[in-house]
């Protein structure tokens, strides 16, 4: 894809638009602490990033060598996350400035997340970003496919009315980046919480902050208006 054809930006939500990954790691530590399992924040950040929460909880149980009801764990995890988000959630640095830049330059955008639609909407609302994404929220539960599978990215592009060649995808997690590559869309990785999760693929453009994406796209805007 050439930069001059960028017409739509597909964003991951947590850890990309909203500064939530630390809070989610803290919630996992608390959930397992309530079971008497001492998972450290470092262990959680190292081993669990992105993906379907039921799969993450199952993997955490395996790491902790315990057997637990995943459905009940998920309910407790989501309860803790919701309470923590209400107290502490904020947008990622540069998120509002980037979204305003996209609006000014008539570049469409949407959000694609493995989370349920209700959680995505709540997360964006608590971070003060909900008004940017009315009618632009796409959940893996809608597509019935979760990252790193490519279907959600393709589903977003189709519903937004663009070809994959006209879209770019932004995520912070290894599984999200893999989803973008699997969908064969130009993929950007926002520097992840854990440096070990940084992509080394030459096909991935790594961003230290969201405003770098506006710098990248500025050349696209100039060429389109020329």
C-alpha cells in the first residue's frame, strides 16, 4: 500500500487509545491474589498481553498451576476492571490530538477490539473519547473472530466502506500486530508496555507515541491534496 491511499485508520482500544494495560494487569494480579495465588505484576505484563480474556485467564491458571472456573474468574476480572477504570482510566497521550487531526483531514477511523461492544463503549466513555466513535465500534464478538485472526480487521474495513489497501491498523500488543499482518494491512505498533513485546518484523512500523502517526500521515494528506 502507498501512503497516498490511506483513507481509514483502524485502532485497537485498550493500550492504544486508552491507557488501560497497566490497570488490566493490576486487575489480573488482584483476581489471582483473591485465590491465594501470588502472580506478580511483572509476570502478568510479561506473559499476558492482548487476546481473548478467557484464554488469558486459562493461561494464567496454567502458569499458577491451579484449576478454576474460567467463567467465574472472568466475571470477577471484569468487575474489578470496571471499578478500576472508573477511578483511573485516561486516554493515551496524544490520542485526542490525533483523532482531531484525522477529523480535520477527513480521514475516517474506527476501533477494533477483542472486548465485548459494551466494554469498548464503557472504556471510551470513561476516557472521554466516546463522541469520536459513535457508529465506529467493532467487537470481535460481532465478527465472531478474535485477534490474532485477521477477520475483525477485515470486518472493520468492509463496514467502514474501504478496501484493506486503503486502511492502516494500530495496536500495541503482539497478537494485535499479528492480526494486522494476517489481514495484510499496513500495521503500526504503539510501543508496548513490555519491551519484550515489541515487534521486530520489518513489515511493522513502531511508534513511540500516537502523534508520530499524524506525522506519518501528513505526507499522505499533502499528496492527496496536490
